[in-house]
């Protein structure tokens, strides 16, 4: 099932929204189990977002950590 810009897991969808607010680029590109990628345009850092994580809250926390590490970049 292809979504229209929103991740199917609520915790991850909120983390992606936070990443967008921080100025990071979110590219929704489905391939296998990957939902998309979060990219820091200044340092070219990338974080893959998976569609079917075992524990969505853990992946959401990883997205928040990625945002915190790249806060100064954006």
C-alpha cells in the first residue's frame, strides 16, 4: 500500500513531521521495506525510514536523535 506522504505508524509519522519542521528533507521513496529517507542537505547525512519496524517507538526515537545531531546543519 502506497501512502500519500504519511507513514502508517503514528509514532514515526510524528517524528517525520518533527524532522520536516527542523528543516530536514523527507523523501518518500518506497522500495522493499523502506518507506523513504530523511536527508540533511548541508552535510548530506541520510537516515532510512522503514515501513514495517518491529517497535515503531524505537525507530521514532532514532529519527529524533538524527534530527538532534543535524540541528546545527539545517
